[in-house]
C-alpha cells in the first residue's frame, strides 16, 4: 500500500521485555527509525511488554516510551524476540495482541517473537516461519501452525513471522515495501549495506548431518571406501556383492543403518563435498562435477538447487573463503 502526503506516518510499536536481545531490538529501530534516511516514514515507539525494568541479556537498559495500551492505536506491532521458548507470555500482553489483530493491525513476530504470537493463538491455522533449529520444538508446541521450514519470512492474514536473527532484516524491509515503494525500501537496504532481497531461504543455512558411522561394521567400511572414491559410479548389485549380501538385504541393512537409501546418502555425500569445494577452492563447476561424481553439470546444478534453494554459483559468492 502507499500513503498520501497528507496522512500521518504509520505507527510502529516494538514490544520489549526484560532480558532483551540488543540486535533484535536494533533491526526494527534502524529500518523504521528516522535516522537511516533522515526522514520520518514511520512513527516508531518502544512499548514495555511487562512491568519492571527492561534490561538486556548483556546489561543494557531501555526505557520504553509506551505501555501495552499504546498498542490500541498502532498500525504495526512487532515482537522482535522472546527470552524463553518454554515460557508463556503474560496474559495482559496476549490479550493486547489479540485485540490489535482483531481490529486489523499488522502483527509481526521476528525470530523467537513468533513464539509469543503462537502462544497468543494468532498463528492457529496459519502459515508461519521460525528458525530452522527450532522447527521440531515449534511444531510440537503448536501443531495447529503450518510451518514453512525454508522461508525467511511468511505473511498470512495480517500476521507475519520470520526465521532466525538476520532474517528479521529481510522481514522488516518487506514490511517497509508494503507501506511504501520498493524504491524507498531499497534505499534503506543500501544504507544498511544489505541486499533488498536475499536469494534462497533457510535451506542454504540448515545443518543437514549425514551418518558418519553406523552400528554395522561392513556398512561402515563400505561408506569409508566410497568416500575415498566418491567420483566413481556405483550399482546396488556390485555394492551388495562387495559386502556379501543380496541386493535386497543390502538395501534393507543400509537403510536401517543410516536412515537413508543408498542413493540419498551418496547424493548427500557428493553435495557436501561440492559445498566444501565451492567454499575453499577456485575449481570450476566442471572440475567440481568431475571430483564429486555427478553425471553432468546440469544434474549437479539441479540437485544442488533442489537441496539448498540456491545455485552453486550463488553459494560460492556467499560462502567462498577469501585468501
């Protein structure tokens, strides 16, 4: 949406709590504050989410300029973090967030702030995002919420949630674009020295462990041999013969030992090696394909993009180790 010049700027309430994280507070402050572009696009307030002193987790103190009743008149309400995933927020805050959502305010949970929204019931039967490490916990606590495990941020019917720490920047810039043009939001991004949009989602940052050893010694020896010769072609029949099993028995035992089919495990090993080569060497894509054993450059790119939501070249630009 856009605002005419004779309208007052949208009001943004950032809710703060004791043990707050300075970075999470700073993100909406920089994006929506007037200092970044030396112009007021939003009326920014900091609202106390609970009574008492508001101290950070490293000893800083903030003096909010609003209380929970301030939320009754705000256009955008941001919960930028939460201190404990197993702690339910106070009922006064929950009630205030529900009333704000019911009257049409845009309610936002950055990173762990999404837990506050979920505890408040605002994410029930909605899509949401959270940090990939917390996906299992979030799903267990709030099974009625549909998590998008790859998204950096998600909007569903007036409620926005974002993934881990830096994704709060992406989310706040997205909100800026909702109220103003992309041109102005891009100016904010350039001033912050961050991209206006980021390619890919959380998939490129998720740690996806691959079994290194199993309880089956023959499978372990075979896995070590394949890692040393990862670029070779393998068939299930030949592999089964090498460990003196039938193909059916080998398939069953490998899956039981690793939790993956052999094809899934081999592809994951090859992709992991490709990641390392992209980050630590200047080898060409063709050379990496040869070293990792993918059938072709096209196959490699497709598999890489499917797993990490970004191309190999983009991965290299993002993570390549500079000399």
